[in-house]
């Protein structure tokens, strides 16, 4: 389905785009080509193909959880730009109003 110049101008108006004459001509050709490709895809017979969510087989890439020791507090706070007086917590700027 080839688009006309008026179609492209209407689409540009809906998108609040100001297109130059060259851009209108280029968009007319490019959008027409895209619609032609979509029409070719619509013409394919896909009745024998079951719907799929993915075309590649899926497998779980998650690993089992393993309990390990955490980073020591002093190491975690070593490069903190601001910490509390007891060196136990990160201090961050408040984001909620009281």
C-alpha cells in the first residue's frame, strides 16, 4: 500500500513534526516500503505454525542459591562519601518530606 504525500503530512501533524519538502518525500518512500514489507508478511500462510513466545528453546540460566559470608561492614563503608557517627550505616540525602 503506497502512502501518499497527504498521508505523510497527516502523520507528521499527528506526531507534531515539522518536515521539510525533502523529508516528506523521503518519508513517503520509506514508509511505503515498510508497509509493503508488512503486507508481504501478512500474506504468508501461518495456519500450520503454532503460536510461540520465543523461537529459541528456553532454559533456566539461574544457579542454585549458596550461602556465603557477606562483605565486612568496614570494607563496605571504606569508600562511603558519608556515614553515620558509629560507622555502621551509609548516610544519604533524605528524599521524603516530613
